[in-house]
């Protein structure tokens, strides 16, 4: 990339400061709450008009039949593409357009997009409408600075990342939208902060464990078999053997925060015995020995671990309890799993983004891996595209919190980084 192009890009980004702010505010003011999935069409229509004016060809794609899609809450996605003057690589920016519920504790209008001290406030400001706006401005600035480029730029705004991405990126990946023949580089502008490149995420395995008992009168528990006590044995065994074992496993992946560098297991829920009564029920519960108890486990595993071994560890523990505990019986059901993924540090999108961060911020990029998953899982597994990172403005800790905000200067810097990545990959 020439120094002249670099200067032109910096000027084009600076000239778009007000446009970047206005775009971010407009996006925040469309409350795309998920669940249930509100205003997905509205935000896609808004972006379609914007990107068509910038010369993109836009498609609106409904993830018909996908998990979560219905006529009341259709799962709309937008894919916009603009072609260069000659063949070359395609750089794709993928943002999710959905936001999580507002929750309590706000001191501002969650959909007001108020500005104060260089910050824009609102649900989704950081996760991730600020990143989406930065990528749109980056593309517009690059197109103005370098109309004669090779390859193509794609921008997508997709549904349902917050609820698994099945009506969003997974659907598009199944349609071949992320095939390596079509798209060569992907940046997901999630709020990892403007100086960090997120290479991937740990793996996930969710399962439900049920212990079985026999119902009887609570005054004569010896005539029944208490499933809750059996589950107590499971929890005691986890404390004694499984948690200490997981704490010894460390990954070489640069996972943040530090505590997530080890294998972890959370018990997301526990339930045993009679169902909880409705709020308006004023009576007492009935005395019964619980005949079943269930927990949902959320195991996050490392790239060095093997999923079948992760599962065997838990079933092995349950089998040990079975041999030691008379009448112990259980069932285990898989709910969901995602393989860990980590893009190579030498991958073109990683090297190019790291170099651009150094140019814009004057410091080296940091490499991180996310403790939880995001849409990269679908691009990697269904799309078979490995040259993918998350990079965008915003402070990750603010995601899903009250008074969520994104810094205007951070958005400008990331937009410049993204535009320089386009220049490096497409202007040659
Ligand atoms: Zn997000």
C-alpha cells in the first residue's frame, strides 16, 4: 500500500466522523431485541438503503424454517456486495444486528443513543452496532479513497447471534455464503477492543444429567428412592474429583480473562421434585419423594482436549457412582456442542489486521481467544473458512450490561484499521 493511499484513507475516515456517529445512533434506535427477534426487517431495510446508495448490491435473506424463524418474528439477514474493477479476494465484514434484552439498572434511554463525553449510549452500542457502523464507514471510506480496486467487499448484518446464530450466520453458511471460493477473508467486528485480535474461542458441550428415583409419601421416604439425594452424590463427586481435575488443565490458547485459560464447568440449572408452584398459589407443597432430578451442565473445553474424552470423563464419573451407590440410576443427554476454533496467527487476515493496528495505534496488536463462542463457529465449521477473526471497537465487559456504550474515538480508530486492511488486501 502506498503512503498516499494511507493518507487518503485517514482523511476519508476523518471526514466521516459525523456520519459514523449518526449511523451508530440510527442503528441503536432500531430496537432489534432478541428474544423474540424484533425489527429485524426494519434494520435490514435501513442498511439496504444506506449500502445501495454507496454502490453495493444488496440481498435480504430470510432464514426460512431456521430455529427461531416464524411469520410473527421472521429472521431477516442482509448481505451486501460490491465488486472491484478486476478479479481478486473478497473481504467480508459480518456483524449481528440483534441485541439482548434491556434489563434493569439503566440511567439512560436504552434506545435513545444519547451522546456524552465522546460515548454513545444504548443497548447494542458496543455489542455490536458500533462495530457494524465502523465497518460500513470503513468500506465507504476505502471506496472513496480507492475506487479502482481488485476483488470484492461484502458486508452482512445477521440475525440471532445472541441466541446461537442459527437464523443468521449458520443459515447463510449453509447456503454457501462463506464458501472459501466465494469469500477469502472475514472480520467479525465484535467488541474485542481496537487493539486486540480475537483468533477464536473455546469449545462448548451442554448436557442434561438426570438421576432417577421412585415416588413415595414424604413421611415414609424409605418406601421410595430420592432422586435429589442421588444428584447430591453426583455433585459431591464433581466437587471431589472433576472440578480439581479441570483446574489442572491449561491451554496454550491466549484466552481472556485469565480464569478461562483452564477447562471450566458450570451447572446452569438444577431441578428435582415437584414443579415450583405458580406465583398466585397460596397453598403448601405436597409431601413426595422426588422421582427425578436434573441438572444442565455447561462444559467449556480447550483446543488441546478431545470432545469424546470430555464426555467420557463425565460418564466415567457417573459409572463410578453407580458401582458405589445402590439403586443409583441415571441418564445423560447431549444438548449442544461447538468445537473450539483458533485461526492461525500467520493467516492473511490476522497478519494484515495486526499490521494495520500498529499503523493506526502505534502499538503492537494483542492476540486473544474468547471464553465463549460467537458466530465464527458457523463460518469455521459450516462455511469451512478458516481465515476469520473478530476485531472491532468497544469494551467486551460492557456487553449485555446496563448503560452500555461505545467510544466514538475507538470506532474511528477501528474503522481506519478496517479500511487499511481493505487497502492492503484489495488495492495491490
Ligand atoms: Zn455480539
